[in-house]
C-alpha cells in the first residue's frame, strides 16, 4: 500500500492553517483579504518562487496571522511575542519525543 505524503511538513503548519481557516469561517476576515496580506508578506520575504508549503511559507503565514490579529485588536503584539518566546524556550528544553507542555514554562 502506498502511503500518501502528509499534507503538512510539521504539526504547527496544520495548526496555524486550521486556526486561520476557523477565524475566516467565523467572520474575522475575508479570504480575499487574507490572501492579499499573505501575498504581501511573501513578497516582503522575497519568496516569489513556487513554494511547497514548507517552513519558509508557514513562517510567512504565521507572521501574517500575528500581524492581522494585532491589527484587529485580537492579540497584542507583545503578548504574541512573549508566548512565542515561552514556546521556544519550552520546546528547546523538552527531551526529544516528549510532549511540549507550555504550562511547564518558567514564569
């Protein structure tokens, strides 16, 4: 049996995609607005080539979502940055294969 390749390279890619779709479907922004914003981020990053949905694409996707949420007052930029830093510190000290638990983060 041939196994299909996963649709996303990393779990967080799927999670940020699903969150974006949910926010769109709940009326927080139109998909056209989203696409224009993501396109602008990709151009700013110099990512004009065809992208395969890898790390550089989803880094731009996440940046676009964070900017949109901050602009709409749904998440403060400083809070998002602090949460991202906490996740990074937590996953860097989590043993390989163990679940990353943000509630274990210092502070």
